[in-house]
């Protein structure tokens, strides 16, 4: 039986972090309930709405079993736990469901004992924490709501409530970060023994306030205190070495796990397995087609209330774009890709495309297996650009 992942997008936050380039907003809490209701309705009515929009679910997906759910955002932990329970209930009613991993993204300051206990009762067994740093000066500069003390308050609450898997996110490249403060964040993180760790490099693009300042040479949002690219690459490499020493398995460019705790849901994205997304801006992939809902939360709610499917982009993948995804997403995983298998599947010869990358030491080859060279992961984007030329 095909296994299906479900992603639920909750696009609300308490403030806007300076580096954030997501489509999220700070709204009155009175908008949470209608939003959660709209998500439940979209889940229950998805087949009819897809049919209207001409989205065709392949045979195998019609009776697929949902084994992973990921509630991301935004800050889904802001929603009342009854809303999260209702959303999970709508999934159980509308699909064959045998959940093995149900993740909630949470910010430390939103965690309370009663809420955490209600999350566990609703079926949530994994919490992904946006910590970003253990250093208050960096958290303040980034516009985060939580402080280091909130992390130490929240983690025992989650453990006591029975959350089995905790994942921590850190960002390399926040304003004021130094070699020493980065090391401090890594050491404090490891001492709390999360099962999973994600490390992202600060993204500099026009989608965030800080990114704009950096691109235009401005100084607001502590832009002058942002580490340079070489420093960020060094932070990433320090993390690679540190986490290996702390017993974490590096399985995807940005992700590490204690053995057996790799994210089952996120692996679906990198392995091009099917998933359906619900909520404003949520993306879906059927195996042959990708589509995404409109980002605007208010527009999303009114579309659902008036019986429309809020799909904004829809793309049937050509063999060429499917192949590009196969290479790009496959190489993000440290196990790499099996070139012969992909060549057979797509009827193309690819070995020649990798020769210059192998000669430059950017990828490693072992028989028909190709993977990014572990020492060059911090420049993986450059490798992908070369490969897609
Ligand atoms: S909490 Fe996350 S989604 Fe919300 S503003 Fe900050 S970075 Fe963006």
C-alpha cells in the first residue's frame, strides 16, 4: 500500500523574525479558529475539490495510508490544542490513517504543560523546535520571541508530557554569532540530547527585512553584525564535526539524527514520495504533478468557505523536470544517488555530467553511487548550479 504524508500549514506567528522569508503573518488570535475550521473542511472535501480543479490523484493515492503528518508554519503551536486535535481528527476521518510520526513545529515560549499533554493526547509524538541559537544577544537581534531560559523551561515540559522525539533547529549566520558563541549553542544543544537536529545557513534574499538590508547595504536589523559567507561555511563545518562526535548521523545536507530518528516525513520530500498539503500556501506532490495553495490566509479561508479549491500553482512534471528533481533532491541526502538506476528509469546518460564535478572533488563516486563530497557540503548550492547547467 502506498504511504502518504500530509503537511498542514499554519501561517501565523507572534512577531516577524528579521530573517524570515516565509509567507507568515501576525494576526489577531480570533482568526485562528476559522482558519483551523477551513483546514478541516479542505481535508474532508479534498477529493471533490481536486476533481473540480482537474488535479488527478493517481490510482494508488486514492486509498493510500497516511503514516506521517507534519504541522508547520509559521508557529502552529500557537493554535489552541483543540484546533490541532480537530485537524488530526479530520485526517483520520478522511484517509486510511496509521500514524507513525506526527510532528508539530513549536517555538519554546509557546510551550505549557497542559498544552503539551493535550498535544500528546491528540497523537503528536514529535516536536520540532525553532531554537536558532542559545545566545540571547543573537535571539534578540534576530527578532525572536524566546530567550535561552525559555528553551530550558520548555524541553522538560515536553519530555514530561511524553513527547518521544524532539528536534532542534539552529541557524548559522545570525547577527553577532562568533566561533565561540556558535560552539556554545552546539554544546548546549547536545547537552539537552534532542533526537534530531536541523542546521540552516542564514538565507540572504529580498524576502526578509534583514536580507533586504544586506542586499542593499543597509545597517538596520544588525545587518552589520552578520557573519560573512566564509564564517557561515566554517560554522556549518564545525557543526558537522561536532554533531558526528556527539553521535548524530548526518543524513541530509541540513539534517542530523540519532540512529533511527531520521524524519520519516521529510524523507518523503527528498525521496519524491507523495504528500498532500492543506492550508494557505501548502504544497502537494502526487508523484507526477505538483500544486500549491494560495498564500494569503484570509483569501484561503474565504475560498474554502465558498466551496472553491484555493490552488494557485499547478504543474504536471515533464520527464526533464522530474529528472532534475531526482538529482537535486537525491544529492541532498548524504547516501547520494544510484546513477545507473536513474539512467535506466529516465533513459538518459548522466555519467558525463558528473565527471567534471568528480575531478573538482565536489562529488564522490563509488561504482554507480554518487554523493556530494562530505567536506564540500557547505557549498552544495554551487555544485547544484554546475550540475543543472
Ligand atoms: S517564527 Fe519562523 S515562520 Fe514565524 S516569523 Fe519567525 S522564522 Fe518566520
